[in-house]
C-alpha cells in the first residue's frame, strides 16, 4: 500500500508543479499586456491633451 500512496503523492506534486509553471506563464503574459496597455494609454493621453490643448492628467504640461 505504501508504494501506491507514494505514487499518488508524486503524481499530485507533478500536477501542482505544472499548475505553478502555467500560472507563472500566465502572469508573465498579463504583465506584458499591462505594460503594453500603459504605453498605449500614455500615447492616447498625450494625443488627447495635444488635440484639446488642455492638461488632463494634471502634470503641468501638454502631451
């Protein structure tokens, strides 16, 4: 019975490792997407401030 229990535990550990790796991959992708979104948002804000000639974000400058 002990060997079967060891095999079950080993299988469970492998499943958890795969989930952890998968989660790390997903986090990396999300962080990359967030960075891209921030860049796009900054560009959009700069274009909008230039177009409206108004300081929207309160940083004291246009664009």
